[in-house]
């Protein structure tokens, strides 16, 4: 056996290892990302993590199978371990840190797609939860990517899907009794469709009294519109009863008791109905992402129910149930596609 044959035999284990892990990676990717599309985006991180670990194990096995001296193999393995340790050590400031934060958020689930969140000065609806960042659609329809590490290290305010409290603050003069103001503000909250409204006196200023009226908004989908309408109803209820709204630094001075006050009346506001709301334009991608998630969860639940019924079903119905399951899986796979907004022209 000549030298070339010896070299070929030395590299055979390397080639076998590469082929083995190459096939394993291809099969894993095909199975987890194609065959299991119907499991939804909530499990995509687990599949990607398994694939990453498989590639890491394959790299170590290839290094071990290389026809190198034992000391050199140990040095290469030590280098790999050093790189991994460095990634862990600098995880708070690197891309790997966002990956670790994303994995933690998969378990804690502080919010979901479609939720209203606020972090620092950013407020909007979640459109996508990624491995490294979270995409939020703001009130100006912009898409903002927030690193996962920031979501872990800073306080995030999440609007509950069961409802949220919306409020209106205003200042009125001391010549108006608070019982009358409470009644009118409560009336405005009820006209706006808020549940369990309440009024607080928040401050007694030098020239005015500060009030805060609040109520529970159950349908948070139209949060921006509800806040705007709440302000309008407060204006209407006070102006229709000849009550001025003053600034805390404003001193109301009139020529006399018979002086005419200029107060705007808008009784027609209650009759105005709009076919669309601001949220339809502002949070279009977030709304679409949430609808897709809801439809996907409903289909997955129906698939599980059909699988349970398949156990007790008669043989004649097995094919019909299996065909329905396959059809639902195909629909879920179509919903899993990334939602892309049309480009602005």
C-alpha cells in the first residue's frame, strides 16, 4: 500500500463523518421545517435550536476524526470551547445575548403577537416574535425592531387582552361643585361604552381643580379610537352644560355675571359613524398577524380533536378524517408564511 492509499484511508473517517452529519442535518431540516410546518411558529425556536446543536456536535465529531496528532486535536477542541465560552461571557452585549433572551421569552411569554406593549418611548402592537428581536408596529405605522436583550433588561408594559383602563385628565374652576362634575364625567364615560367608570380629584391647584375620569375598555382592538372618542365625549358633556375647561395656569376673568361665554357645542358627534377606524390603518400588519395566529390556533385545536376522534372512528371514516386533517395541516402551512406589507408607492 503506497502513500496515497494511506492518506486516503486516513481521510475516510472524516468523509464518513461529514456525510453522516450532512445527511442528518438535511433530514432534520426537511422533517422539522417542512413536515412539521403545521406545528406553528411557537415551536420554530426549538427546531432551530436542535438544528444548531446538531451542527455543533457534527463539528466536534469532524475535528475528532481528523488525521491529526492528539495534542493538535485537543488544541482545536479547546479553541471551540473557548469561542463558546466567549459567546456566553459576552451574551449580554452580543447577538448571542439576544438569542439567549429570545429563548427565555419563549418560556416566560410576557406577551404575544397582536398585544399592545410599551418599552421606553416605543408604543405599538407586536407583529412578530423573532429569535433575535421583536417587531412592533407603532402609532405612526412604522415597524420598529427591538432586540430581545432590551426586552429582558427593561420594563415592558403590556396591555391586557381582557381590557385596559383609559383616562382623561382636565382642569376646572373652583366655582363648579365636584358632585356636578362627577356626574357629567361619569356620563361621558358611559356614553363612550366604558365599564365601571370612576372619577378622581387629583390636584387642588391655585386656580383650578384637576379631575381624572377613567373606565374599563374591554375591546382593546380600537384603543386609539376609544381614547380619542373619550376626549370628545368629555368635551360634549361639559360644553353642552355650559362648563368651561381651563388650564391650571389660567385665571377665568369675565366682565360680569351677564357676560357671554364662548363655548363650542357639538351635539352631532354622537351621530357620526365611521366605517373604518385609525387602527385599521395604523396597525394593519399587527392586526393581520394576530388574526393569522388565532386562525392557526383554532385549526391546530381542531386537528387535535380530529386525531382523538380517529381512534374511536369506524374504519370507513378513517380516510375522510385523515383527509380533513391533511387539509387543515395544509391550511396551517399556508398561514405560517411571513406576512409582508405592500410597498408604499
